[in-house]
């Protein structure tokens, strides 16, 4: 009876079984007094709960759907989250044994959708879209140095538009294969002490993480380059406006202009250049490259100065004692000697003082003869000059002695003490302090050329070192020629005053006036002689970090040229008329 009841109780279960799972009834012959229920035979059914065999104490949801924890057989992966039909599907967390983990959406067993991933090896963090386990789509990657990338990813690489922020830079633009590619803008942080950032800003095209193609570079110092780039360098046509004022518009090769100025050149017909006192002159300077071609630089700052030969003062002199306090240091020149700065100006010199036509005519005529003599001496060789100096040494010493005695009012030919003549009203007894004229202003190049007009050599400043040293050398030379030790002017005057009662004569008025005129000219104009004109590139800061080589030119300053006076046209001599008058006068006397 119990077996029958159990059979009926399992009736519902039997009805739910499929045809191949339903039991088979086997009937056998029974005796009259016995009835036996048929025996039920069933097949075992294998139940599938997951796509992998579980190795966890946590049970899976019934039929593999729901929330569960799964540890893979190699024990390297562990998943905790939602399951659907034995596959990871929905929200879950996948942990790796090295500390890396993903937390987010799963789809049919794959990491697909939006999620967060931590990389234990690099300490990077990614939040965004995934596709089959890879970063794919839009996302944000955070780096351990506080850098951050926000943009598109394709197969775990930055690709497409994105913004990369680092402690030193910020880039927004195109990417390809994890590198900057296409149009983009890079902004660098302000200048740092370690020069890892310079504060520049670039807007243009990139190829393989380098500036390549047309672009505009705004430098932190204010310089701007607008042109073509190649491999992070200026290459091709470009316009560069440097902070110093230099403008270059032309072709570039590997970061530098195709035509780069390397030296300065002074345009002059003859060397040395002959100039005259009180007469302005013009200086033209060109910016040349190594092939002596004019480079079309715009705005390069060029400075011109003058110099006079530097004379080393003798040891023990007053000039030698104060030499250390002077800031003006000698400058090397290609002429075999050093020079010190001499004032050069473009301010027109005044025509005060002894500048009448007669006075200048007299001085210029005498100086013209001296100039001719100097020109002849320059054409002779060194040996002839030495011979001439030896022959004329004694005569020169004697003449200098006579000139000094005349200057102090003594004449060995005899006479009395000279009374000082009255000084003309147009001269002063004391030297007035005259301010130095302003220097010649620097010039900005135009198409690689600078021009200065109306340039003068200014009068020498008081106690100009080379002139003082020259005077000391001349005094030493005079003393050595006389065989006497050098004495200063005050001592010489005191000794001369002792013998004035014996022999003395007055200086002629012509000589006195001549000396006054020469002294006035020296105060008004530069001293005649040889000067050096120097031209330097003072562009600041230097254009592309380079300063071009300077140029030097010899200047020979002479007295003004003699002015030709116009002859006054008088009455022409008429011989016939003179004879006629004589004959008339003779006839009248006879009568």
C-alpha cells in the first residue's frame, strides 16, 4: 500500500519528465493471491551551473544565475558579482593575484561596458569604457605623478581627440597610437630652475609626438615663429619675430635661417678712411654671411664706437696710479695694438671760437703741407723711417727745445723779460668744463644694412688717457735727447725764471696768435691722428643665441682742406692806353 502511495506521490514528477527520461514499466506474471507494482528505472541527469568548474566553498546561484563568488582553478583570478546562465554578466569585480583589479560591467563573460581598473604595476587608474577586456572608447587615465589623460582610447592606446595634463605641460589635440598626431595645442609650464619647462605655447600639427608641419610657436620671452616645422625644428619657410627686435622672413634649415649673418662689414672705398676736422662723414655697415652675401635681417641692433691707440703709462706716473680705477679697458684690434674708447657723436659741432675764414685758411694751408708729407712718409718702408729718425733726432730735439723756451717767454738770442700780452676777448684764461656730446645712437638694420649720417669725432675729454700718456712719452723723449732727466713743466718754468734777467725776448705776435688758434681748434675738434672705428652687434638677447663678429676700420683724421679763395676781378691792364697816357704826359712837359 505504501508503494502505491509513493507511486502516486511521484506522479507529478513523472509527468514533468521528458519522454526519454520517463521510467519504463516492466510487467510480470503474478500469482492469484499476489499483485506486484512495476519497478521504475530512471537515468541520472548532469546539472550545469557554470561555464567552468567551481573551486569555491560559496555555492553558485541555482542554474548559474544571480550573485556569486568564483575562484578560478589557477587561483590567480577571483570574480565576485552577477552571473547569468553560468557567465559573468552584469556588475562585478575581477581581482588578480598581483593586486590589479577591475570593477564594472560584464557582458557574456567579457569585460565590456563602463568600469574602473587599477594597474598594480604602474599604479595607474582608468575609468571609462571597455570592450572585451581592453580600454576602448572614452575614458580618463590617472598616472601616479598626478598626470591625467582624458579622451578616446582604441585597443588600450590613446587614439583620437584627447587632453593630456602633466605637471609641466598641457596638450589638447589629436592622438594616434599613444602619440600626439594631427592638429593640437601644447602649453608648457612657466620657466623652471631645472629648465624642464620654458613657458612656450605651440599651436599646429604633430606627427609621431613631434611638431611637424605648419604651426605657430609663442615663446615665453615674447618671440613668435610662424612657419613650418620638421622633427621639432624650424624647417622650411617661416617668419620669426625675435624678442630683441630682429625679424627674419625666409627659409630655415634644421632650426636656423638658410642665410645666417655671421659677420659685419664696413662699406668703404679706401683704407684707411681719411676724414677732416669739423667735417661729418657717413658710415654704412652690412650684415654678411660666410659667403659674403648680404643677409636680409630686420631689426638687428648695431653699435658704432671709436677708439684711439692705447699707450701703457710709465710706472710711477700719476696716470699709472689711477689706472686701476678706470673702468674702460683696452680693446683688441686686428691692427696689432689695443685701443680705448674715444667719443663719437652725431651732434653737429658749434662754430664758436676762432672759426673765421682767414684763420681756418691759414691753418688749413699749413696743415695741407703736413698732410702731404705724412702721406709720403707712409709710402716709405720701415728702414727709411728709422734712418730718417736717426738723422733728424738731434735737429728735432733742438727745435723742440727752442719751442719750449719760446713758450715760456725765453729767447737765447738776447732780450729782456717778456711781459704777458693781453689775451683776446674771444678766448678764456681758464679751461671750462664742457660736457661730453651724446654718443651715436645704435641703429636697427633694414634688409641687413645700417647707415649713420653726420658722424663726427668729438673733442677729447679732459685727461684722456692716451693723450696724457703720449705727452709723458714725448717729455721723456725730449729729456733723453737733451741728455737731462725728465722734469715737469712747473720745475722747468721755475728754472727758466732764474735766467730770464740774462737772456729773454718776446714771442712774435704772429706765433702767439697761431698758438692760440691751434689750441682753440684742439678744444673744438678732435686731435689729428689715427683712430679706429669699431662696429659691434649688441642685439640683446642675441638672435638665436649667436652674436656676429665685429668689424674694424682705420680712420685718419686731418686738418680741414684749404679753401680756394675766389680771385677779385679788377681792371685789366691796357698797355696801349698806358703808352698813350705816357706820350701825352711827355708832350705836355715839353710844352
